[in-house]
């Protein structure tokens, strides 16, 4: 016996309540995801830069906020060597919506060949 969706006990007897429940649940999930996107939009920003042959380098990044936590990762051997030396970098300034400045720990000039990636976590 096949079910064409119209006989008693067939697919057609579930009515619209089951479909409405699924749609309502999916709408709720959609609202939740939209809220999460709003919460996390702009919270994490990534990028890369090369140090200037100087004691400081300004990294232009409009997504940085005043309360940002910035992590640097060396991406070449010269950057890794710099991080293991007295020239190790620190964030010396943040200009919200514009940039951040990295400086060498001993105020000596970097070679200018060191490359880094960064992850900014903007705290709300």
C-alpha cells in the first residue's frame, strides 16, 4: 500500500503544526546566529606587517580599538630571532580606529626584514 499523503495515518495527517514548529525553531536559530554575528563582528581582526628598519613600526589597522589585546606571531626566521633577543617587540601605542605601534624592547632598530602576523581581540 502506498501513501499519497491524503489517507488517514499518512504523511498528510501531520498537518501544519509540525511544519510550523520546525519553521519557528529555525527562525529562533537564525535570530540567535544573527545576534552572535553582531557580538563578534569586529571582535577579532587579523593581518600581517613587516618591521621598518627602525626602533618602532606603525601598523595601520582601522579595526583596532582602545581596549584591544594584540598578539604577534613571527612569520620568518629573522622575526623569530628578533623575538628571542633583547629587541623583542611590545605594543607601545594604540590609536583606536587607526593603528597600533610596535617597538623593540631595547629601542634598537630592527633590520627591516622581519615579518609578523597579528591577531587583535577587541574587548567589549
